[in-house]
C-alpha cells in the first residue's frame, strides 16, 4: 500500500490542472504553477507531508498536462 502513497490518477491530475486553469488561467510560468500545485497539496490528505523529490516529479507531470 505504501507504494501508492502520494500518487494521483490521470483523472485527479486532469482535475488539478483544470482547477489551476480556472483559478489562475493558462499562462502561468513554471515557478508560479509549481507554487499553485504545492499550495493545493497542503489541502490533500497525505500530500501535506510529501517529499520534495516526489512533489517535484508530480509537479513536472502536471506541468506537462498544463502546458501541453
């Protein structure tokens, strides 16, 4: 079960990107996008304690969805 901790389904990824688009628009720079995602992580149970390396990986995945 521990291997699934701090993971997001494709649907959850799409939802987070959609929320960011709705709240901030679609033209954020990477650093602003990352800050928005990390702020959202603080409100997702279990993600408030995510490691920096894991959060960086997830932010980059979400960035590709947001920017792509």
